[in-house]
C-alpha cells in the first residue's frame, strides 16, 4: 500500500496535454447567460432584480463547476493515478451538490415560496426565543434581547421547527406546483429537477464526509447483515469510477438543462399565474398623454373595452387626464399586471395628497 502522501505538485498536476483536453471539455459545456429580452415584452423589476443572481450563477457554472468537471473527465480519459483523480472528484461532488442548492434558492426567491435554508431557519428560531427590553439611557433608549424561559423556548423550537419550511428538492417542486400554474419552461424545469440523480451523488459525498476520503484504499464499512463494522482493503480504491462517471455526466447534463431553462425564464420575465388564475392572460397597453406627451404602460383593464375610458386615464407624469392608446398591446405576467394596476392608483393617491396640501 502507498504510504507516502501526495505532494502539492502531484495533487495539482500541470500537464499541457491534460490542461488542453480539460479546457476543451469545459468549453463544450459552457453557457452564455446573455440577457436578451424578447421584443414587445414588459420586463418588471422582479426579473431585473434577479439578473445579478443569474450573472453570479454564470460565473460559478462556467468557472468553478465546469473546470472541476473537465479536470475529472480529462484525468479519467488519460488514466491518471487513482488518488489524484479522487482528489479532484471530491471537489467536483461538493460543487455539484452546491449548485443544485443554488438552483433551489433561485426558484425559492423568484417565486417567493417562503422556504428557508438551515442557517436562516435557525436564526428565526433563535430570534423568537428572545424578547426586546427597552431601557431609557440618557436621551436615547437601549434595546436588550432577553432570553425567554426554557420551557417557553422549548415550545417555540418545536413549533417553528415544524412550521418553517426548508429549502430542498421536494419542497421546491411541491410548493411550486401547489401555488402556481406549472407549464412551458416551468414544467420542463421541475421535470429536470425531479428526474435528476442528485441523491446518488449526495450518497457518495456523504460517505466521503462521514466515512472515508475518496482516495482511501483501506476502508471501514457498516455491515447490515452482521450489524457491525468490517474493514476492507481495496487496492484500486473503494470508488469504481467506471460506474460513477456516467452518473456524474448525467447530473452535469441536468444542471446544464436547468441553467438554460432558468436563463429563458428570467429573460422572458416569466412568472407563472397562481392556480386560482390558471389559464388567464394579462395585457398592458401603451398610451400617450395628451397634455405632456409622456408615453407609458397601463393595465388594459384601465382603458376598458374598446378603450372607452382613455379620456379619463390619469397621466403618471403630469397628473392630467386624457391619453391616446398607441395600439401596442403587450402580454405580461399576472405579477407585472397586478403591480402596474396598483401603481396606477397609488400615483393618483399621491397626486391628490400633493394637491390638498
């Protein structure tokens, strides 16, 4: 058995042939997250807010994730040492699992599912176990957070632990399908998530975290039949890369599919209808103010059928009534429609407040 640890130079092998092949593999899977919104589409603040997250995902996917995957594939093709391959394999597993978690987080925020990761969940529980205490201090007030009695804290931990929903694959799929009308890209995205083999990848990662490193040849395993542990020596290593590699390839393909779908969703500003409004279509109308010539969008319901209310439509900029419809009807989402509809009346209220001052 090999007793000498691998050196830094060996673990980070720099070979022109290897790097050239890995770079080629990386390029094959790279995606350009170009933000190109379709013409005649209203893009609300929702997708604008999420575009920076999409850029971060692009950097991580094309960089850290694919470079690690490409290095693993190149090492396998050229038959490099098992422990060297295992070293890069460990890093690849972590990045694969992490990227799926980032996808779940993205969907959670984009659709406002109100799911929480473990750290956030614990922070909420911890906060509820304290009560604010206000103490007058000079001209100001000091706030101290006092821990509640343990008996009360125990109830809080139990209740919130049960009621605060966690971010995971099952909840992402179930809550999305339980709240929204799932079709088109959203239907495809959920199918990619459901049909993924991430559990297989997680199982190997968990073995590495809790049992032995990927490069180990001397291993300890729990034997279910004898209800105890046994020791085994596997000169070729405990991971059969011939079996594992196709699963890795499949998972990367699924990630690539989901990345493409999410890119399309954000570029289209595609937020699905809630189930109670399934099948409904929402439209905006472009109008021009007769007083100041400002051009803006309003929910089509404000103009009414055959645009019969355009004489009394309020201008966002000057506050005068009367617009002309420009015959530019734009389909939008339920969320954007509702936002513009409510904003219209908010602006009327604001103008009225200014006039009464």
